C-alpha cells in the first residue's frame, strides 16, 4: 500500500496558522488602481515643484531668479514623464512574456534572434559595428507566449544614440538577456551591465563562444564535442557576473552557447542535429521556458510596477539633485554676500581713515601760517583768502575720495566674485550663476553704492544730521561736500572775527608797552586763534567723514537686508522641493506596499497579503515587508518558496525605535551581516572580511533598509586588519 505524500513544509504551516484562504474567496489586490493613484500623486508633486519656477522673475527676485531657474530648469518635463509612464504601466495588461536581448555590438545577438525566431538570417551582420540599429520584436516558435526583442548593440564608436534606444526598452521588459562574446568585453559592456544592475531587472547572462565553423578542421573538432570552444566560458561569465554585481545586480542564470552553430542547425543538412547539440542552445531554450512558466505572473507584476517606479525614481533623483544644488547655491550666495559686505566695510573704513589723515595734513600745513603773515596787515582779509584755499583743498579731497571710493568698492566687488568663482564648484548637476556679478552690481547701483555719480550726488547721505557746535548744515548746496565746506567756513571764520575786534586793544597797549610788545602779542593771539580754529576744523571734518562712512555702512546694511530676503526666497523653494521629494518617496513606498500585496497573493499567500502594513523594494533583489505580529511570525517561519524576489518580513516598527527592524530585514536578505551598533535611528552592520559580497550589493542593502526603516543604516565590509577590532 502506497502512502500519500505530504509537503512537510506546508503541513507545518497548516498546523500553526490554519488553512490558507482560497484566492477566489478574497479580492485580488488592485494593482492597476494603485499604479494610477501613485502616478497621479507623483505627477502632481512634480507639477508643484515646477510651478515654483514660474513665481520668479528678474524684477522681483533679482539674482535668486537666475539661481532658481538655472538649477530647476529640468523640472518642467517631469510631470509629463510620469504621466506617460503611468499610462504605459496601466496598459501593460496581459501582453506576452517579453524578453529583451541586449549586448555589445557584434556579439551575435541578431544571429541568436534569427535562430530562436526561426528567421531567414536577414538581421545577421557582416562584422561591421552598428549593423542592426532598430528595435525588432518576434514571437518564438519553440517558446509560445514569449516575445523576444532585439535592440541595437552598445559599445560602438559614436553609438550613444544606439545606447539610449537599447535602454529605452528596458522598463517594459519582463526579463533581460545579456549576450556577450568570448573575446574581451569592451568598456561599454561594463557601463551597460552596471546600468542594468541599477535598474534591477532580472538578467540572464549568455556568452556566445566564437569558433570559426568555416575552417574544416575546427568545424570537425567542434562537432565532435571536445569542449575546447567552451573551455574559458566560466571565466568570462564570472567576469560579467562581477560587473553586474558591482551595481547590486545578480543574474538569474548564466549559460554559454554557440549562436552561429545554432542558426546553421536550422538548415536541412546531415549536420543539423550535431550543430544544435554542440551549440548548447537547448540549455538556453529550457531556461527561458522555465522562466516563462514559473515566473511570468510575478514578472508581469514587477514589469508593470517598474514601468512607473523606475521613471519616478529617476525623476525623484532629478528633484533631489535640484534641491541639493539650490541649497549649495544658496550657501554660496550667502557666503559671497557676507564676504563682500566684510570686504566693502573694511575698504570703506580704511579709505575713511586715509581721508581723515589727508585732511589733518591739510590743516597741519596751516598751523604755522601765522609766522608767514604780517600781523600789522589786514589779517582778516588775508585769512579769508587762506581759509578759502584750505576749504577748496578739502573739497577737492572729498571729490577725490568719493571717486576713489566708488572705484574701490567696484574693484572689491569684482575681486570677491572672482575669488568665489575660483573656488571648486560643488559636485552637483547645476550650472554657474548666470549674470551674478551684474545682478549684484545692479543692486549696488539702485542703492547709490558703487557708482561715482551716486556718491557725489549725496543720494544716500540725506538722512537727518543734527547741527552741532561746529555748525554743520543740513542739505547744504553740493550734497555732502557742501555740508563739510559750510561747517568749515563757519568754524574758520572765528579767526577773522577775533582780529576784527582787536585794533582798539592794540592801540592802548602800544601807548604803554611799545610796538615790539604789540607785534609779538598779536602773533601769539593769531597762533592761539588759528590753532583752536584748525582743531575745530579737523573735528568737523573728522565728524563729517565718520558720518559719510556711517551712511555707506547703512547703504550696505540695506543691501544685506535685500540679500537676506532673497536668501529666504531661495530657502523656501529648496524647502518646497524637499517636501515634494519626501511626498514622492512616500508615494513610491505606497506603490511598493501594493506590489508586496500583489506578489504575496500571486504566491498563494492570500492571508499574508492582507497582513501587509508597509513595504520597501529593491527591484531584482528583494522586498522588505512590515507585517502584523501574526503575519510576521508566519512569513519569518515559512517564507514563500516560489517568490522570485527575496521576501524579508519584519514585525511592526516601534515609532520610537524604527531602526530596530533593520536586523529582521537583513536576517533574510544578508544573514552574514552582524550587528555593530544600534540606536533608535541608526544601525551599523559589518560583513566578515572572508565573505565574498560585492560592494554594490551592500550599497543596495543599505539603501533598501534605510528607506524601509527611515533610519540611517550602514553595512561595511571588514578588511583583514579591521576584523579583530570590529
């Protein structure tokens, strides 16, 4: 008597968690609705981000308009990009299992296509690069329900257009078949494989081992099956696998074939059977058949989702780059404004000190004037002439100072901009600040700073100046120069006034003391009067110079305030873009959650699909899923064996300790990682030095776990020297 066979795995799950509900009794997760809703939300966020650009114009935003529009110019295209991607994802439907065949140019892709589609060989090249430059899709007679798509090869000289065409087909593929050749891979092979790894599409590596079948001896050797043709195949496939892994990709499988032998086997000759057998093409056909039968339903879920998800992530990267670039430009703008303000104030103070020193020198030369004048002459008339000459010199000094100050401030501005332009630019995809120097100069001109005529006209110096002991005049003719001249004339007139009332006293003294005494006395009086007047004149000039410097500083403060408003404006745009990016990230998380539910349902885990709380996915690698307590227990103990992407179940996250579930995800995705450090929002893990794991895979794990837990997660590969100290 034969006993019935039982699946011990399923029996254990049945005993612990009960019968699985049938798919018919529970509604299928609405993936189409989730795609449409996610696409609409993301498109709206990018439309909002792009709308910030329309609020800026040169008249109201000044330099910040240039910065925002320069940095965010790419945002206008994002809403349409997402809408088109949503449309493609929503209409993917029940199309055939779609395999895209890629590879470097002249690798033999078209030959393989002609065999698999039983073609006549019209796409087979003649050895020239860029022979097949279009996209060709064909059904496969030996694989019903499979469409094979041939795209232009990558790696040809001047072949960027072909490269773009080839990768433009990737989002709508269910499986990618990379065809390499047994000669050394080109540089573009590495680049293309890394991009494929970043896309997360499932990849089958196919190595076309070349052997000249036209050479009689080599053909005979090949047909005998000596294996010489495939002797180095594993080494080449290992190299391709490492290149793919460098970006976090892992091939579904890797096979070696002889494409030309397979194609020639289609000819009705006595060697057909041997050619097909020795080409090893049957291993590839069986591999594709298994992928179609066992994975097509799940692949269809992922290809539909990724048709929206990948463009959304690319667009999110553009938005994040714009926000980071704007923040960097804002920081540069702030530092430039501060530096310019510091330099201008320093130059202004130095020039003011120099002006006062020159004015004192003019006054110093008059200190001995009394020795050169005859006290018996009409001193007041002589002094009036000297006074006018002195005032003219001081006015000329002020004129010269105003002109030099204007030139100096312009030179400081230009040198500051040059110094900042010479600094290394941030490593971000942004352009230079167009017209920054001219925009800044316009600000200065509007405030009357930086132009000689503005300085001389006194436009920024008309604030109220209280008349003091030196007789300063408000609004005197000639602007600030008139103010100084009027004050000095009033102050220095006291010398002439003193001599106007002196003659009567001199007559009395002359009667009693003699002419010499009177002459010496008058010289001494003249010295004292002149010294006091010049002291007051210096004080007046120094006060006026200080007032002018203060007015310059006030103008610069107004300019700084204007900069602060522009900086706040830049910050508001940066904050808006960052907020839009965060909401896009949440929407992608919602799409990942819907994907996890659909995949679990497709795997026959109807109950678990209803227990999903949140998810984050790394395409082609795995899905981290936050479950209910019961759902976590079931998935952790009995993970689905038919899932084509690894499923890492975690218990519900604790709001105060979100990083704690990172270990649960890593236990399923990379169990060799061990905990080094853990707190509420940070988790660090290490992989042993003896563990063979590509850095690209660790980067992918970091990104997945960090996004899933919304924490900082790091995974390091230990070296032999650090193994003992970790």
